[in-house]
C-alpha cells in the first residue's frame, strides 16, 4: 500500500506532495532504502526530526489495519501538528482509480480505536423480513441512520416519521439515490398529535416501531421543561399506546445515559420514558414487546460536540469547553444504530439494554486532538476557553445507576440494566395529570412533578412555585 501511495504522489500532475520517506514497524527493512526512499522506525519521530525534514503531512497507508493499531499509529503522530491523511481501503478503490484527492483526513473516531461490531445478521433478518417498520424522529441523527441500516434487510415497507421538513426531504433524496428499489414513505408529522399519529398507524399498521423522536439538547430543555415533557414523555406515551392498539410486534425506544441519576430536565424526561416503556411491558395481556436501548453521546450527531468544535476551529477559535475535567462516553452513529437493531431482537420484552461505550473520554482531550488533526497547535494556533458547566450538566455521565444490577447478554457490547417494576396505573395517571395541566403549570411545578416520579433526579434550579 505504501508503494502504491508513493507512486500516486509521484504521478500527481498537481505535484501536491513531495515524499520524504517511509515509516514501518518491520525491523527487517528499517534503515534501508525502498524505491529510493529511506525507511524509518517510529522512534525517529521527534520534534527535531519533523522540523529538520520539514515534514508537513503523514499519510497512513496500511491495508486492513485493526482499529486499535490505527489508534496507536495516529497517537504517535498527532502531537507534531502535522496533517494526517488516510488511504481508502484497498478493496474500495482496487477496481477504480485512486487519486491524491481520495486521501482524506483521519477522523476523530479513529482515535477511539473501537473494534467493529459483530451482528447476528440472520436473527435481525428473520425479525425484519416482510415487516412494515416505522421510525419516529426518522430524519434525525439516530433515526436516519436506523433507516439506512434497515435498508440492508428485506423489509416490506419503511415508514419514516418526522416533523422536520428539510432533513426529511434530504433523507428521502439520499435513500432514493442510493437504494432506488427500496420501499419507503416519508411522513411529515408531530408524534404528539395523537389523532394524526393514529391515522398513520391505521394506514400503515407497522409491525415494528423504532421510537427515536425526542428533544435531546440539555441546555435548551432546561429552559423549556414544558416542551421537554410534552414531546419526550407525551410523544412516547402516544406512540407506545398506538403500538399496543394496532398490535405492533415490537416497540424499541432510544434512551440516553442522561436518564441515569438525572441532573437535568432532558435526562429526567428520558427516565420517565424508560419507566413508562418498562411499565407498558408488564401490563397483562399485552402482546407488544417493549425494548429500551440506552447509550451515550454519538459522534457527529446534530448539534453535538464534534461538529461544534470543528466549526470553532474553522472559525479560528476559541474552542469552548465547559470544564477541564468533564468526561463523556462516545460512540459512532452507525455503531449505536447497529446495536439498536441487535438489541431489538434480543430478549422477550421489558429489558433496558445498555451499550458498552468503551472508556469515558475527557472533552478537553477531544478538543486538543481535533485541533491537532486540523494541523494546528492547541493553545497556540487555537485557544481553548473554559466557560463553566451549563445548567443541569454533569461532570461525568453514567450508564447504570446503583440500584440497577448489570446483567450480561450473549453480545459482548450489550448488557441489561435490571430495573424495579413501576406500577403502570400509578405512573400513567401521574403522566396524564401533568400532560393535562401542563399549560397551567409553572416551570418549577413541572420540575417538581418530575422530581416526584424519577428516582435519583436532582436539580440545582430554585423551585419557586
């Protein structure tokens, strides 16, 4: 691969790069010349060497490199402020024509070194074949990727429901372009409009429902607890009730690590949704299987920290972080959605599946690495500014609470949070009371009502009723 990239550089009519040499871990060729260029070990990588040789770019040219190895290679280079490019895998371009423009910057995901997920494709296919699938919030970061993943399987029809017109349009165009034979429908609609949602259920009769529609931004929902409750809890209640009424086989809800011991409105609403879905599964005579999936931050989702940092870097800084010690779990969007599909066809219903997110990552390290991946020097070319924790924000997130014993499954990246049963009638009457009186309640009253429902919920807000 290295030789191929070397020839590519030499044959580039634009003459963008001038090769300085190879780096290889094979000791048998270190210190020798290969096609007229020296072969170094990684031990040569010092700041003096980089400056003396005027190195500006590293190109990773390793075929089928393991994620952990790729992480190690990038980490050995990233500190020097050089641009780091990646070569498309050999099987992608072997039948095409590789050009210098095909060399792309390495992504932050590469620094996580996550192993690829192994799915039970046969089990998922058996669960989806010939079925009508509905995805709410289907134009969002998670919902749209679930839709893309579902296109791999032989489903009968895919119904994508979202109130956001423009993202829905672009998703529809993407699916038509990439998968012209797929049978899907885009439905513009708000999951809190019960009569309209019922009409959709009556028309399409979905067999499986993936419920991803929700408000997710913590600071925004701290300012709008009424809307957070109306959409997150109210929408989940409507869609789960309709799933039962129209005899859906499965209802899979997307939850968040912020539901564990929540300190903010968004997390509290997600915990109430978890309790609601779990309670639905325990009702007598219910045939629908209710599944909850819980995971942390997904890289590159709308409004998440990676796109925000990249924009701040492109604008010349500063990159803003809320606290130097704040940590978060990170997972790629495709990774999370693959596990959602896997979890959707495990168990018998009532489970809360929690995904292995790897080790928590310091957000400060994320900022530093993104700056370095841009070929810039942190604190010198791009300043990093600490702005203080936002309302409701934790220093660290948790995937399990103390009263949720972890149960392992056959999948190494999926565990079950064992939660205590919650009386459905008591919970639903409380939810109905809040939804019915929502417009008459103060913000403090809405939060006070949630505090009564959610175990472990704490808030720093002054509750002036």
